[in-house]
């Protein structure tokens, strides 16, 4: 059981005082009955809450997929550059959202934006081995030497990378699958072979892949099935 004003405040971004005014104005219904007070207890698993005739979907956490464009930093705030949170629709602005993991400013593709810290930790933890799939374009031809090097574990200045998969898809393009996420990892790994990464686009997390109809800069909520795919279920 939760207080009515807390539920409406969390889900719609109203202050407690604003919720109290909504109730006084008889704009809040519980099971189609006008709410008597703003601090009454409600069972969100059974009771239907409506504000101005619109039913509230009570969610403990929000999970958004974003097709990140270039030029945005993976942070909640930045004094210089625009952040990925600026691309999130205003109806989510009252929630404490953050990007789960980072993509470089010039890297595009799939990002998870959420307010569920435990879920974010689980998909980012190296111990969970959640794979991340990227499409990459470099400035020199892809080689079997690179494929073998990625598989064996490229040695960087901060230690050897875990074995990863490089699939050559074109003369200058390939798909990289990682299970860890070091700083600028893919760029640094290709740098060990004298290559510069020109384009980098994350297309998958776990067994979930960026939907073809999700335009760059757009976002939408993950379904429960989507989230299972991210975890590899």
C-alpha cells in the first residue's frame, strides 16, 4: 500500500501540494470513485487511479532504449556538451534517469536509459558477461590478423582485453562483440593494429538488437521481453 499523493507525484511529476489541489478539485478517481484525501493508502496492484479521466500506469522503474546520435555525451549533465538525457521526452523528466553505460560522444547507437540502478549494474558488470555488439568502420582494410588478435585478447596499456569477436563484413567494416567495456576500448584495440576507427555504432546488448524503425535521436520504452533479451534470457 502506498500514499496516493506519492504515487501521483512519482508517476506524473506533480508536487505533493499540486496533488492535494487535484484531489480537492475532484480530478482524481480511485476505481471510478472520487478520491476523498490525497494521503489515503492505495494498493497499486489492484486499484485503478485516474487523473482527469486518464489512467495512471504505475511503474517502479522506467527502461528506455535510445538510438544515440553523434554529438551527445553519456552523462546526466555536462557544462559544455548536450547530454543523452536531453533527448528523453518531457513526460519522463520527473524521474531520476541516467544512462546505463557510456558511448563516446562520436559513437552512435543503442543506449539504455533507466532509473533502476540494480538492473544497470547487472548488465554492466563484467561478471555477468552481457555482450555488446558494434558495427565499425576503420581507415585501413580489415585483416585476419585483427580477427585472431581480438580472439586472443588485445594487450592494452591497462591490461589484456578479454577475448572478443571480430567478424569482417567488408573491406573496411566489421562487427565487434565484447563482454567488457573499457574506456575507448574498440578504438584502442584497433589502434594496436595501426587502424583508426571512423564510425562506431552499437547495435545490440545481450540478445536485444536496435530496432530498424527506431530513428536516430528517438527513444521508446523497452518491453519485458526486450529486457529479458538484454540479460540473455
